[in-house]
């Protein structure tokens, strides 16, 4: 189905970056449909969005949050942004469907693209950010294979490194040319690319005609460009330049007029504890094996006794360096390093916040700073940067990052630290939203008005569990778990059975059912022990100190409570 929509395929980590760029450079009001609601980013759809993107979360009662929007929804947007992880998932779904059909010996009459909305559309433009990944794998990764099946009128590849690899490799140039040819295939170059059967995305990936044209394009590229270029023949260089001139637009960093990064290298001194210094000095005066072993034990490096022991018989300077180096690789010293680094980060944040307070305090405005930072003219006029002081702590070592984080938790409340160290992108997205706005994300349930906090998972339904209860007068209510005071025991039920307020058609809760470790007062949080007709003691007051005000009977009826 042809459409006028541009689809941008990006690495998961850059999804938020693209949202920021869209907000900075596009006047989204121009792209908005007059009937479009706010919250859909005015013509931009973010699939599996991160952070605070408006389409990152579907409504609580949305019944298909794990599926892509339909093709009829997608064609209503000007831009659709899709992460690599969703492309991988779509490929896996297609492969599973094919495998199931093969195992059942079925021949499906459904088109290959029918299961994925991304393959059902002929997009106006496909943009692949970090698109060099399309050419890195000779066999093609799952993402590459799927993207090559997507149909479009125009194709873009964005990359700062169109060819990748080890420049010291003797075959670096040859591999780079192969990568370039695979990019030309995606771009559907008329001579060195490929136009799949079915018009660029409609046919199955193993179609014979598609494979034939692919081999033909590759053979032609090797003959006309690769071989003569590697032989340093002028004809190969000219043909390569001609092709690149056709397909490539290059920008230098200097052309973009980006603000220059500010680098400030700081060193943090970590002192070796006095007791450890004494142990090392004492170790240099040992007289026998037992004393040497005792020294290593005090330093916590007894596990390296075989490597260190020969140094006790050699040069004292070498022994000192060996003992000190061994200690510096222990967990004890690494904890000292983490503590010192954590203290340094905390002190920097505190000083920056003190300075900001002197200048009048923070200005919480997400638009002004964004515009000012990207506008060099405003910056030159002396824009007063008074954004809230925050820090991003990064390390190439996950273990080091965890160690520093543990120290930071001793100085900051848990709610003031957002972790994006590991886990699914959805979990990190939740943390990113907290970091940007300094508050937790969530939604109120349209049924019970209960607050549902985002924890990195899409909200398929309200997190709050409601219990339907009936009082002695026959009135039926939906109550929250917090209103359950306790369950009524068999002894209590029998004792007060004749009281007017005791339900006559209920059943007492057997303590054996709850188990020895669960008391009747824990009934409210022990959902697995709930049974129909259990008799409970509840708090039915409307103005509950911990809960939302109860809705009126009319509101409940509007949601079909009487049905």
C-alpha cells in the first residue's frame, strides 16, 4: 500500500535523541491533523518510545500494546520512528511463522509481508541511522534482512563511518568495498544494487529472481570497481568516485557548527590506608616463610602466594612494588577507589548547586535550554544556563560503574538516582524519563482512578487489584486491597453468626488454608488465598487517608457496573 510516510529506523539508544532532534528542527504543528489529539507528537509516531515520548505508553485499556499499529494508523503519520529491536522482533515473528508452516507441511496463501505492517506499506522514504550496519555482515543480520525487504520510493543511509573494521588489517580496503556494495544493494543502485522481485519488498526473501539479481549486481561491482581499485588502476578509482558522487552527501563536523565539547580532566587521589602501608613495610623485613604468608594474609592477597613468594628472596624495591600492586588489585582497595570517586562526584554536584543558587536558582524549562544550546547566536549573546544540575556517570567497565553507584546511594536518596546500566530498553526508558524530569512517570486508571507507575513495562491494565464485596444489606462494592482489615475466622463467624451485621451466606476463612506463616490480617495482600464468599472485615469509609475518593454510583454505572 503506497503512503507518504517516512520511516526512520534507529538504534535503540538513539530513539530519544531523534525525538529531541525532531522537536528542535521541525514545527510539529504544521504536520498535525486538525482532528489529531495532543500527545501523538503532531504527526510523529515513536514505536517503543523511550523516556517521556508521548507514544511510548499506550492507554491502560489498550488491548494490543505489544503489536505494531495497523497500516491504517501508520499512514496517518508524517514520520514513524522504529528502533532496531522492533525490527529484530518482526523478523523473528516472520521466521517463526515460516517455520511453523513448514513443520505442519502447510503452504500459506498469505503474502510474506502480511504479518508485519512495516512490510505491508510502500513507504515514501526509509532512513536508516547508523546504516553502516547494513553492510557489516556479509550474510546479513536479522535486522539487515528485514530492512532490505521493506518497500519504499526513496532510501537513505546515515552514518559517520560507512565502512568499518580494523584499518591495520591487510584486507581492510577489500572488506570496505564489500561493505559499500552491500549498502548499494539497500539503496537499490541501478547498476551495483538490487531491485527485489515484487517491487522492493513484497516478495519472500529467498525469491530466485531476487537472488539472481543480487549475484549479478555483486559480480558487476567486483569487475568494474573492486578488482581494478585493488590493483590501483585509475579506471577503478574513477568508477568508485562516480558511484559515490551519485549516492553520497557528506558533511563535516565544521559544517554543522556544533558547540565545542568541554573537557576537564580531574584526578582523584586514593590513599593507601596506614595499616596497609605498615603491612607492606613489615613484609619487606620478613625472615621466613611463615612471616611472608602472614604478610600476604594481612594484605588480602594470599590467593597470589605462588606468584609473590619468589620476590621475598630478591630485590627489596621489586618486592615493595609487587606487594603494593597486588594490594591495589584487591576488592578492598577497589572499594576505596569507588568511595573516593563517589565522594568526588557528590562534592562537584553540591558545589555546582551552591553556585546555581547564588545565580537565582534553577529554571525548569525543557524548551528554552534546548533551543538555546542548539542556537549559537543565543549562546554568543551570553545565555544564562540555569538548568537543574544533574550528572551522568559513565564507565566502560560495568563493575566499576556498579561500585561507584553503591557509593552514590549512600549520599543520595534512591529516588534521586536513575539507573540505565543494564536490562531491556523499556526499563532504561523509564529511568531516562525520571532523570530528565526529576519525577516518576505514570497514569491514572480510567476505571478506579488509581495511580499506576511505569516500571519499564507497558501498561496492559491497571496494576491495582480490586475486590468485589457485598455487605449485609446486599450492596455491592469494588474495594482496594488496602481496605481489607482482616479475614473472619471460623470461630469468630460462629460466635457472631446471629448478629445482623454478619453475612449469612458467607464462609469463614480457614486458617489452615492461609498457612502457618500468613495471619488473617494479611489476607488483603495474599491474593492467592482469596476465595468466593469469604467473610471479611473491611474499611468502607469514603475519605480514606491513603486512597483516592470513591466514585459516585452514577460514574460506576457509566462504566457498565449494572450490567
